[in-house]
C-alpha cells in the first residue's frame, strides 16, 4: 500500500488526491492544510457573491470524503513552528506539495507602503474571513479607491467596493466585513491598467457584472480605446478579447447619467508613485501615460496624471513563497521540477513532488489544475514501486500527534460548518463564515 501526503487542500491538492485514488486502488492519501478549513482559494479567494464558482466546493468535498482520502487541517509544514519537511517525508512514501502562490507581486514604486495601500489579496482575505486577516481599517474615510490591475481579481474587488448591504447580506461574508462595506462611503473606484483594453486579463462574464450593479455607472474613456491599435478592427481579435472590447465600447458610447457610485476603467496608465495626503495616508496615485510600442508592450510618454484616492489596492499577480526544506527558484517563484518531480541540484528527489501554482507559477484558471495534477500523479505512480519499498509508520496520525500537532479531521470541519450555519441563523442570514482562529478551532473541537 502506498501512503501519500498532499500538502494543500485547494483545487490542485484535491485534484491530485482525486487522480491518485482513481488511478491506484491501493493508495491512501492524507490531505494536509495549514488552515482548519479545506478548499483553499475556493473558500478564501472567490468573491462571496459568486455562488456558482463557490459551488465548486461540492466537487472538492467529494474528493475529501473518499474512503481512502483523509483531511488533516491545522497542520503547518515548514517554518519555525511547523513540521519540518524532512520529518514529513519520514511519515509517507511520497509528499506532493500543492501550496500555491502565497503572496502577491509588488509594484516597486515610492509610497507603496503608505497607510491605505494594500494588496488586493489582503482585502479579499478580509472579506472572505481568512483567519490570518484582520480589519485593517481598509475603508476608513475612503471616498475614492484606485485598483491597480485589470484581471478578474481587480474586477472582484472593484465590485465589492460598491456592493450594497442588501446584495451582500445573502452571502457567507463575515458579519464584521458586511457591516463595514454596508457603511462604506466609497463613491468612486478607478480600475487602472498600464496596457490597452484588448490586453486586459479579465473575462467577459466578470466584466459584464460591473454593468449590472445598482446605482453604479461604469465609465470608459473613448480616448483610451482609440489608443489601442486592435480597436481598429475588432474582427481580427480572438473571441474572448473581442467580447471584452465590445462591452467596453458599449460603455464608452453610453450617455453619462446620474449615479451614486462610479467605476472608471482606465488604460495606458502606469503607476509611478503613491502620494501621501495631509494625514500621512494615501492621498493620490501618480500615473505616467503610456503608449503602444508596436510589439505588444507599452512605453512611457513623460506625461503624468494624479488620481485622488484614499485607498489603493494592487492586483498585479500572485507569487510563490519558499518553503523551508524545499529548493526554490526565486526568479520564477516556483519549486524546480520536471513533470512534477522536485529537483535538487538538478536531479529528481525521490518521493518529493509538486503540483499547482508552486509547480508552474500562478497561471490558468481553477480547471487548469486538473491536467497539472495528472502529470504529477503520472510521475509519482511511475516511481511508486521504488517508493513503496521504504518503511514508514502504519499510520502517520499518531506520529503527528507525538510531534505536538492535533489535526482538525473531517468531523472537525463538519463541526465548523454547523457552527457557521448556526451563526447565520442567529443573525437572520444564511451561512456566515467564522473569521478567526480561536473561534474556528473551538468549533472544530466541539465534535
């Protein structure tokens, strides 16, 4: 019997476990996660008003309820307080690291660390009830916000900034975040990209949602569209980009009526500095106007524009983080690997594998993790005869407990789910997420 540890219970981890138990009738998989709750970014990275995407938890749940898969939450691997990678390897025939890309990319401009300047990841974690997140006063005295980036995460945070309480109340958003957003005074959101509109990364479905927000007008400057050479002939664009362009063109040509709130989509602006206001917090963002360089990129024009803002959220991509005990390529933000096999000094390290963003970088959508996981599982099962010959504990759980770790098992997670349903009922809402470590762990231990 082959016993495998999968570190990370997001889509890549669950798809890895699924592929393993489907391909090998003898394999047993423990899915370990640092958090007491499973599902990774599907729980903590999908906007709460996107019920269809969040419903993917049902598919991942089926994997974790398989009779040869065991969920072990609250298990930190690596780091000063975590289980060393070397010790984990002693407990399993193989370990697959599916730890994602845990941090965000920075802009690298002056003023980026001013109060009021955050990553979109931090903002999303707060309204998604991630237990590491805290209410940092994101919306205190904010009237105008700048979101730097033009991908789906940028669209999500722009939408959440102008959502009303009535629209958010049916979601599982934690009560504190709901109250804060409902009382928000944000009236203007500027979503800004350094390149042209046909190079934006958002999907048309996400983009169109902005146009359906109550009491909110979406505005696009026709001059920005005219700067993009691709707008001269939309028929030459791939279908996805063409659909985006048609939506943007419709907003650009629409009359500017009255609305309580506005979302301005801006293009060909590169952030060069975040400027402080009189209170020492963010007061504006300085952008340099860019122009197409004829090769798919942009070049600076030497002309600048300041956009007033009391909140800046950067949404320019994720980045992998080194895990103590594993090799790491800092330039790529990934673990060096060949078809999922971890490489140490250029050679495959027996029993060590990666899948997901830590393997290939933060690219693709949730479904992209399926073929990525299958490739890694192919490599692991090809190596299985040699791996299975090594002696390991009959059950790693006692060894984990001996190391001072008391995992949250699947019944503990079900207890968290019940506690969230009970909280929602008390608040007159549906399910409401628990938002801090102590409350989550207390709920898990009541099983």
